[in-house]
């Protein structure tokens, strides 16, 4: 992937009539692609300096932003770092690009010089492969010691890394002597407070997003989903274009899909030859217990290998800044010493336990009430079938399950909005804390909403036929709805929006392809992260692992869904959503814990189902208590085996552990050497 990150200098003469600015005359770096050359034409850092650059990031302010605020922000972005600026290149989107219908005049594109990006790579702690094959933190001084660094070449940093660096530098723009945003006396600024986060929280800044690279996106699309064929995903290319967090999601989706294949292959003969004989599913349940543990442990190793190769496994965690929406009384941060809003931890805990927890419990009770309505509908459909005994009445047996599956999806999405509102109201200071509380709320509700009816059917009604029917209907309906809502519907809406925008752009007096691209992307939907994608896989993992011995085709349906999911998710990332900023990630975070918790519940569920088997019950005809004790003991043995297996399988492969240990040793030796040199210098000065 070629990344053009150089400064571009155009003629200082005035541009000819009918063009936005003069063409590029001089380039510092490798030759640009045609698409990027078009983007460089007509964009200057200011009306007088005549500097053109590669647009990488878009800033959109509200249309009625006061001009003094715009001027102040642009000066901050352009100013040198020693003066508190970001030392980036910024230009306003030409009005010609919006067509006759007009548009927001406060849309700006941001870029950076090559040296500025390299120094920014050191600031964000970027880890790159050195010439000796090890992964090391990049430093500008030692840049020639890193692999693929070739002087003036632009191959070293990917586009995603450049955009991440620019986003980091914009986030670190801090107020110094300003008390408020110019033109907005009520929007107070605190020394050391991030300016962009303040503008976002007050609604002055609408959005910040990275631009797509049309040529690189086309190449990625072709290798990713251009042809429907069975192949591995280009994870390295996905990582270079979208960043590590998204690449890890697609890596897990691919890994989980292939890991389901053994379950699917074993489930098919069970479905064909032992459909009504639940006694024979004991072996399938036992295999499921081992499978769910091994799959997650092996994934940790695969994840560590990918993270090491991508330079995030040994990357130092950056200091977390307060969230844009965090608010409170002005105080001092005890770590940084800077002034920033503070919020009492006691008040937050009171909000969590006195408001959020009761609300979640109320929603759970509502979900259980809806479940009982579903069982009433099942009884009604069964009575109708017994009275009429027709084809329509047989088909009607599936109607309550289909309606209930749709209601579950609707309730999940409504609750998601409520959970986001509550978590925002709790006023968490850090983004990580906000995400953890949100995920916990959503997981608890989704788990109960999706699986409560299955547990009730299995362990209260003891109706295995109804359990199989409900599980199949819930799984299939949820997969179809997710495909429609998450991929096909947004893609269709985006196509309509693109057609409308293109008509407006064609009415412009001068055709500006790169401004057309900015216009299209400003109006595109924003990708909200991998939360919903991981949640879908989490629920699917539950459907497969909890009751696999009742419906062995669950793994088959999951494999088929995930193969289409890979293509539909790839399509929506490349065609539907704005390009998200790269997010460094070394693992799945809290989702790994969520999947492992589900696997523990799966052990308990499958052991209980095995104990309910008529074949097992026949061994204890006189003592049900003895059966329960043996099932509980077996469950504890299997859980112990599961934890021993997790302990025996190392999370990080041995060769990577050695490389990390060697790097740590070299760092300690270098630190000792530096201390010795500093000591000798002090001794010489004293003498």
C-alpha cells in the first residue's frame, strides 16, 4: 500500500480562472496515484501560502459557527507544537464542490508533512519491525534502523496509521491561556483541556472522520469480497486500511467460522440418524464442552500472534483522556496536575445502583412477561392444530416462535438505546469504563431476552421437541433480521443517498472528483464500532454451545450465516460507512471474558441436559437425589478440567514469549548503559 504523506508545493501565482487552485509543480516523495493527485489539486493550506497536501482527515463544524471560532481553531491546528499547536496542514473545502444546492461551508480537510507524521508516530508509541526482525517502538532518531523505511519513500506508514496520528495530534490540542471559545463566551475552556473534545461535547464540532482512499479501497474490495469463493480473508490488508481493532474482529469471525466446522460435521449425522433419540446426544454434548474451551484458548494464541505481527502486543498503553461527554465541577487531575472537570465517584455509584440497576431489573421483568405471552401463543397454536389438523395449522405452529424472535430483536435494539442513555448519564470519566458498563448492561439483558425461553422450555416444561423448534426458529430468524438490518438496508439507503449527492455535484460549474468524495463521505453513516458485531457472535455462540445436543444443526446454520456475514460486513465497511479511525488493539478486550463466561454456562447447561436424558435417568430409577448429586459432581469435574485446560494452553506462543523477553532484557540493558554514561558525565563535571 502506497501512502502519500509528503508536502506538496504548488505555484505561488494566482490560479487560472475556472480552477480552484494551481496544479502541483513539485513533489517531495514518491509519485502519487491518480486518485490522490486529483485530491491534491485545488487545496491550499491558506489563501496565501500556496501549499497543497494530501487530505487525510475531515473536520465538520456546524454551519453557523462564528468566524472568529473557525479562525482560532485553524490557527491552533496550523501553529507549531512549541506554541501549543498541532503543526498540521488544514484547508477549507471549496464551495464549488457542493453544487448549486449549497452545503456546509465549514468543512475542512487536514493533512500533515512527512516528517510531522514520523514524529507523530513516535508520540503515539507506534511499534514497527526493525531491521533485526524484532518489533520495537518507533523513534524518529533511529528511523533508518526500521524495516521498510527507505528515506523519502512513503511506504513506511500506512494510510490508517497516518490518519490515527493526525487524530491523536488533533485530540492533544489543548487550551492554554484561553478562557472560552472565541465567539462563545459560555463555552468555557480549561488549561490543558482538549479543545476538540470540548467542541464535540458542546455541539460546535459535528464530526471528525478519516477519508477513504479510492484506489486502495478498490484493491482491498477486490481481494476481500470481489469474488465469492472459499478463501482466507486478507487480514493484513484489512489491518493496514482499517486498523487493528477491526482486523481482529474479522480475524475472530473467520476463526470462529472455521472452528464451527467440526461441530457442524458431527451435528449432521446426528440430525440424519438420531433426530428423536436424545440419549445419543450425550457424546455430542461432551464434545461441545471440550470444543468450547479449546476454541477460545487457541484463539488467544492466534490473537497474540496477530497482535505481535501488527505491533500492538508490546505497545505501551496510552494515557486515557476524559471522554468528550464527561462533565463535572472544575478541579485538578492528581496524575497530570491539569485542570479538568471532576465528578464524585460516590454520586456515580449512587446513579448506578439506585437508578441503572433497578431499571435493568425492570427491563428483565418486562422481558420475562413477554416470554410468558409467547408461551400463551404457543398453547393457542397447539390447540388450533389439534382441532383442525391441516397444513395451515401445522405451519401455524411456527408462527409464535417467529413473532417472538422478531419481538426479541426489537426489544434488544430498544434496550440498547436505553442502556446507552443510562451509561451516558452515569457520567463515566474514561471511555473504557463507559464501554465496560454499557457492555455489561447489554449482555445481561440480551442473554436473558434471547435464552430465558429456552431455559424455561428445557428445565421447567421438559419439552425437548418444543425446545428444538424454538431454538431453530430463534436462530434462523435472528440471522435473517441481522443481515437485513446491519448490511442490506444500510447499503440500499446509502445507494439512494449517493445518487442524490452525485446529481448535486454534477451541477457544479467545475468537476472536482475529490470534493465529490468528501461530500459523499460527509453524509455517509458513521460506523459505531465492533460492539454490535461481537454481540451477534456472542449470541450465536450461545445458541450453538448451550443446547447443541438438542439441535445439532445449529452449528451448520451458524457456519452458513458467518460465511455470508463475512461478505456482508466487508461490503458495509467498504461501501456503506465512513472509514473509521484505526484503533490499536491487542485482543478482544472484555468480549474474551464474555465468551469464556458463556462457555462456563454451557458446561452447566449441557450437564443438566445429559442428566435429563432418559438413558441416564434409567440408571437411577429409585433415587433422583443421587442422580442430581452425580450430575453436579460431573459438572464440577468438567469445569475443573476446563480450567486446567485453559491453564495448560499458554495464551502467548512460546516463540513470541521469547521475543518479548529478549526485547525487555535489551531495554533494561540499554537503560543501565545510559545510567552509567550519565553517572560518568556527572563525575567528570564534578572533577
